[in-house]
C-alpha cells in the first residue's frame, strides 16, 4: 500500500493482481444450457461462458477465496473447507439434508425467478449429485472457520436452493474480510459446509433479497443485515450505497463504489426508477434491481448512417440488470423473432438457435443487422450482434454460433453480461434508481474523470416521463419504487491518472479489472 500526500488528505491506492484462466468447452445440449451465476473481476470461461472473480482474504489468517460478484443476489457465502463434494464425486445428500431442503421450499416465500437457476454452469444438474469429476475446490479456494481466530458463528443455518437442485447449506457468521487490501471489519457471511457449487458468491444487491428476509406476516423472524455495500457506508469508506459498473469485451473493466467515472460512457447518464415487481407479495420496497425495458429493435448500417429496419418488440416489461448472468434471457416470442431476423435455425437436440459463423462464409452477410437496440425511457443501449453470438462447434474451417439469448420462462428479461458489456450502469441502492448510458468503447485506462457521489448521481438526468415508466393503474404490473430524485453535481473530480494506478479523492472505492494475462483488481480508498 502506498500513501500520497495531497494537501490535508491522505490518499491510498491498492493494486491486487489476479491471474487469468480459461476452461474452453462446448456448450452442452438442453439441460446443461446455463447461466453463470454472479459476476466478478477476473475472467474465467466455462461452457463457453465468461464470468468474473475477485479475491477475498478472510479471517485472522487471511484465507484466500475467489468469489463471483453478483448484482442479482445480496448475500456473501463462501465454500467451507469440509465440503464433502470436494473429496468425492459420488457424494450425495445425507438423509438429514433432504428434509431441510424440502422444508426450505415449503416455508419460504418464493421470489419469482427470471428463467432458470443462477448457478447452472458450475453446478450439477443431476438431483443433488456432484459432477462426474467432483468439484475442484482448490481452484477457487475454501474457508476453514476453525483456523480464523476472529470468526464468530451466529449459530443460525444458511440455506440457498436453486431450481436445478443446486444448493449451499451451512452457517451464518461474521469475520474480517479484505478486498484488495481494504479491510472490512465484522462482515456477515455464510460458510457453506455442503454445496454442489464449485464457486463462492458475493452478492451486492438490495438487502431485501437477502436470504434472511421474507416479507409478510407469516415470517415474523425475518430480518435484513448490512451486506457489503451497506458495510462500506457504515465504515465510512463511501458516502452512499452506490456503485457503477463498466464491463467490456476487450481487455478491461471496473466496478466503482461510491463514485462515477464520466470517461467510461458516452452521451448522458439517464436515471430510471427501480420497480417493485413483488409488491403484491407483501414487499413494500423493491428487492431486485429491475427497471422497465420499453422495446427492442434491430439496426443496420447504411451509407447515410444507422437505420432501424425491424421492430422486435414494443411491449414494456421488467428487466433485471444482472452482472451474475452471462447471457441475456428474453420472452420466448422475442427470442424467436430475433433468431428469425438473424437467419438462425433452432436445433431441438441442442437447445439453441444456431447459424453458420465461419470466416469464409462470413455470417455478417447472412443478416443486414449490426446491433440489437435495447430501449428504455429516454435511453437506448446498442449491443453489437457479435456480442450475442457464441461459437459452439467448429469443424475445420466451418464454425457454428449459437444466438446467446435464451427463454426467460415468462414475460420478463434478464440482461446479463452480453448486454452489460455495452452499457455503463450506476446502481443506487438507497434511492432505488439505476442510471444508464452507452459505454465508451474508446475509453483509455489512466484517463479517468471520477466524481464522488454524495447525493444523486452527478450529471445524470431523469428519464423521460420518469414517474410513468410503468403503468400504475394495472395492478398486475409492478409498482414503481417510491423515490425522490434530483440531479446535482457533487464531489471532486480526478483526471489523467497513471495507467496502472488510480488515485481517488474523497470517499469512493474502485475495483478495476484489466483482462490481460495478469488481471489487476484495483481498490482505491481514502484513508
């Protein structure tokens, strides 16, 4: 750690190098089609899907665990060192465990999911069985709470279960957790002593989505607790529970806690309200980071500029902006219309729409479209067609790509990494707002314009018809979050920092990721 003197302020920056790994496999048919849970800040590939990791140092002896960072969940849980799935590929659930899962399903209010489980790629699809080769628990690390002098158990059970029979079960506790040299004292998390997931998860979503909380009079013992974003505020490391995310398909990306970087987007940041899709279930506030998607179109390049040539949908629907999902999940009708426009054919045995993307064939000639445009009230995010294609099979010079959109199972959307790579997103967990802009593909690392957030998002404007982006008269539709919003400039700016370090003024933390062979995770904190 280095300290720089700046007038009366001490400024610290911390660099954490993270290695890059790749696990190239073909996408498997049908039930193995998956969405990767939770995103982090290191690139891995599994079943042709990309996910991101950050390294945590946990406990008095700083045990190393890589975790996925996820805006679609809210709890931190880490794999325990005594997880039986680590030692045996044939391990199955104990007789004591099965009733716990059944009871969990029966007694917890189900929060509707968009599509399938969030832990599909890394978790075994067969009922409560680990994969044929077992789990390589050493790959991402485990936590032995007995080896930490500062770990304290809450003596309460933790259990999270997914639709594909994957689960994590253990105990709640708290300990000191360090991210990139920044120590967070007494952070609550769960130790999963039984899990058929191969990787731990860091949820940074809304507290209402924590597994300890279920709304309604039938759940009097439910409660929320301070998860990571809240702890950063409590520890006075940032001023508000806000973070901005910049992911790209090239060599760098970042998550910035407590601030916004104006160099990482083009145009204007547009602020949209987070909607409450579960108000009818007793939730008075939103629990998922959903906004309203108003339409999707396809755009082509012409000699006179861009021209919208086909409307895919103009039906307004909830959309979850989820860093923990690799692909994009859409209603079936939207998926079919999009695939048809791209001249893709559905292969039932494979489970995807597929098209020829061989270099000699040049798949671009098979479609006139260049971008899929996702429309929100007052802002449009343009996603290159190529970001929605996944190469799945190759034979010599012939290659086939799958269209990386899958059915959501309802009329809602999950906008995962394939969408988020084209957007700059600011998540405001206090005001229940999300601000969006097109990402800056020409961003140059080291030339930042970072501004702290003390109240509202600096330089952001409210969406067109902000208060009416969803029908309030139709009770079957989700309610808007009750928020107030203003757009004011606040905080201090920083420009032209070093290419390998970032200096941040006032209260903010940046986690930066550089997707080279040695990834760099940068967390900068004012001390």
